[in-house]
C-alpha cells in the first residue's frame, strides 16, 4: 500500500498535466475553440463534452485534488503522533525531513507544481508573456514562504530549496526579455549568460552534494572504504529520533562510540530488556 502511495505522488504532476491537456482549448476562429493537442477536435461539443464530464472532471477532482487533500487531512488529524514509529513506517515519506510544525510542506510543493502545470497548459497557448509573469509570481511567492518558514530540518536542504527557486526565478525573469524587440542582441546574450551561469553553479552545487551523499553511502557499505575511512553513525531511515546503538543505562541510549546519549521517556509500555544483549525489545518513542 505504501509503495502505491509513493508511486502516486511521483506521477501526480504528470497525471494532472495530462488531465489538464484535455481541457486546454485554443480559439482558431471567432467563437470556435479547438483542442490544443488536436485541432481536429472541437471543444465543449459532442464527444469532447461527454469525455470531459464523464472522465476528466471526476479524475481531476478525485485524483488531482481530492486524494492529496485526504492525505493532508490524515496527517493533520494525527499531527500529535507523527513522531511514532508506526506513523513513520506508513507515511513518513510525506513528512520526514521537515520540521514538526511543517509536516504539511510536501503538499505545499505539490500544489505549487499544480499551479505551474496549470499555467503551462492553460495560459501559454494564449500568451507566453502572461504565462511567464504568472510563473514569476508563483516562484516569488514560493521564495517568500520558504524564507519565512524554513521547513526543512537540515539547513542544507533549506539552502538548496532557496537556491533552486532563485535560479528558476532568474531564468524566467531573464527569459521574459526575449519576448520583446526592445532588447539588443548584445543585451540578450548578456541575459543568456546570466541564465547559463546561474544554472551551471546550481547544478555544480547539487552534484557535489549528491556525490558526497553517494560517497558516504559507499563508505558505509564497502568494507575496504569502511576500514580505511571509518564508518559514520548509522542511520535507520527515520531521522535522528531513532538512532539507537546500544544501551548505556536503563534510561539512556548511547550513540555508537560517540559521547552522545538519548533520554528515553514517554513510553507507552514498559521496556523489555534482553539480559544478554542489553537491548530493549520495545520502544515506541524516543525523546532526544
């Protein structure tokens, strides 16, 4: 079930885009609108109207808008227990990595994508300049709320998100100048250079972080690298709250060989210790 939900969120933007294409029409002659993807189909008449009413609109309501709202409502309803293992195992991919108060941020990004897709599908056929301005407004708004809330737990992720939005904003803004003849060729070359340089440095920064993460993964998995470079603190996929290495005291966990300890509290059931291994058998919550 969890795999299907993950797959749904991965294909959601493309799914919505295909639904919207069936609603995107262009006026060829006064009073007559034709489907942008197929000019043989006249919009809002006959088969097209039937197809829209029976298939497209219900799909947009259920799959495009409704299902994400259901998941968002579920997270909001259980917002006080999102730190528990059971919730993390089922739905952690939707909020792990975000600050506790920003558990909903994945849906902010999701609906931002829907806005961008809507502009590309419905506004671009009418006016490229207006579509560019609309995208610019969405990106500037996203920059503002990202700067204000800083939803990611790690500062690096917040920084990368701000840079990606900034580069996208620069690209759209510079691209708008290409829609006018009032800018000289040299001016357009200068704007092109700004777009290329900003995107290049962002890509370089992204690749460096990706290779760093890959190197850490290889160092953890490959025995030779692990022996030569040492092993980083093991991660369990559920964040720092579940980094547990061994019991150092009945009420504390010790993090590997580091002098770091976690206080165990707010347990729903008594701890069960294996007397030989000194490892708890049931922990439902850790408070660091």
